[in-house]
C-alpha cells in the first residue's frame, strides 16, 4: 500500500470530497458564504479562494493519497486569508500563527495514521517557511460528522494547548519554534513533537 502527500492545487481540487469541494465555510464570511450557497455554485468561490491564496501566500492544503486514491485532506492559511476566523468568540488568531482550518479523513481509510501524516506534513511545510505556530478553533461539543470544525479533544491529544478557553470554541495552539531550535534533522524533531498523534478516531468524521 503506497501513501503520499500532495499540495492542494487547482489541478487536484476536485479530489476533495464533493461536499468539501463546495464548502466555503472558512473561505468566506458568513454573509458572503450564504450568498454563495444561494447563488448555487459555492464551488467557484472555493476555487477562487484556493487560487488567490496560492498566488499570494503559497501552499494552503495537502491531500493524502492511498494507492492513488484521495483518502483525506487538510486546509490551512494565515488568518487574514480566512474571513470566517473573525466570527469566533475566541478570535483573533495570533499574528505569528497559521490557522489550521479543517481536516477530513475518508471513513474507509480511518485508523491508518493518515491524520498524523497530514498534520505532520503541515508542520513540516510551515516550519520550513518560518512560521512559529499553528492555531485552530476546536469544538468541545463536537458530535456531528461532516462539521467544518475539528474536535477540541483531537487537537489537544496531538499536542495543541488551549490559549483562549471557551465553553464551546476554544482557540488552541501548537508551537513550532521548539522544533526549529533542536539541533537535529527537522523531520526527526517534528516526529518527536507530534509523536503523540494516534487518536485517529477523533479526526475521521470532520
């Protein structure tokens, strides 16, 4: 079984699950998001967001493939590229952090460490680009498969720490600077930093 990571581009955007391919929860503010849905083709807005973010900032997502089949993905970007981020009660995201927007593992591929592979890929990419931390809005009452937020339980279990608590949507942070400071190969350092990433069950339905 072969597994590989690829950056999200306009060429492979259609490999995202259909629902996620058309979802603009993070990419637009609530008002414009509703307008895009009412207009009937939010997928065009998704494509425009990916295109502009790639041009202005660079890689903003990864897809994991198993034997050539898309098995999961993750999206991330600086907070000023993510209009929805300001709508949360625990916003804003720290100026030195990139926002981990959402992640999804196809249910039939769960339990194989793909969630770990995705988050490690993001951490490696951002470390090489000089980013100090990853932040995310977790959901403490997450219970609905298909939600655009990740369970706070999962984020805490893979090394994130709460930086702004909330009864529902805490903001959590994973420091990357410690990985850069170690006098070791970056990949080995990140393997240690994220070595606790095992609870695949919590990530798979997001």
